[in-house]
């Protein structure tokens, strides 16, 4: 189960934060700043649960710390990539949001409040259900096997996506790699190591909830898995990447999502 007070407060705080972020996006003419907030939204929920949740202290603290490491790293990386990364002033908005802005025209500022910022806040609250349940469960009072499995998966996922992001950034910095397909390091074994890392992280967080008996919160990692593999992750990104020379050959030899040795 989850704590009603924490759940309600988390929803209210997320709503206010995303409303303010939406106002900032209007001033910046950049709706993609919502992506930077994605990880931080879960950090907010995690620390609300730690401060107010009635659950066992060791589990609450471990969950809050792991979520913070994951969320702050992701937000920092996206901020560096989207707001820096060599882009000029006024040209930082992600192409996906630029396309939506063109499609909706003058109605985009108001519509973005609902179809971008409102939707993201709702998803954060639903996907965070395992975090809320883990920090509300009083029993078991001590960390057990499932908690350690969860911590292991979360740490492995954080490391996997961090290394993948670092390798990709280093590859892109080299002028001789411009227009080439990244197929080195972790990218030899999966075309999307960052998404696979996220997958591990969220099933790890679910293990903490499962340790308290809240098996029903699997809805959180299930939604995240669908987003990563079928909606805003792999499927959407590869529509663009397939236009790149050599990417079809990369697809032939490299796993889409789950790591495995490349085909010869």
C-alpha cells in the first residue's frame, strides 16, 4: 500500500513544479526543458516519502539515496546535452518538441501545458508508485534479500546508463566521428544501453516495493518499460537514426535493447 498523505502531497508538489516549469518554458520558448525535470521529479517524490512515509527507516533511506543518484545524474546529463553541447542561444529545443510546436502553431503554448507538462507530471506520479510503496511499508523492518536485489539492479542500471552516456558523448566530441554510427563499448552489445540501464533501475526500485508486499506496484516499471521500448524511447529515436548511413548494418549485428554479443 502507499501512504495517502504522501501520495496527495507528491501529486500537489509535482503539479506546482510543472506549472512553474511550463511558465519558464514559455519564456524560453523551449518545451524540452521538461525532460531535464523528469529525473528530479522522482527525487522529489522519494524525499517526500522519506520525510513523511511511515515505512522502515533503512529501506526509506536506501531508496531515497538511490533515486537521488539516478535522478540527479540524469538531469545533469540532459541539462548539459540539451542546454549546452555546442548549441547556440535560442536553438536548444529538442527536435521532437520543435515538430510539435510547428504542428500546433499558435495553440502550442497552452496545449503544451496539458500534453507535455501535465502528462509528464501524471507519469511521474504513477511510475513512482513503487517508491511510494517502499517508503510506506513498515514490514519487514530490516533490509532483506529483495532489498539487496533491488539495490543491485538499481546500481547496475545507473552504472550501465552512465557509462553508455559517457561513451556516446566522448564519441561525438571527436570530429572524425561526425555522421558515423556509435558501435563501440557498451554500444556494441545493445543499440540503447542508456535505455536498458533505465530498465534495470526501475525494476530494481520495484524490488524494494515487492519486499514490502506491494506487488501491484509493478504497474510503475511496466509503464516505464513500455515507454522505453515502444513509445518515447527506442521506437521514436530509431525513426531518426535509421536515416543515418550504416545504421541498417548496425541494426543487423546489434541487439535492439537487451545486451548480447554482436552478430558477425
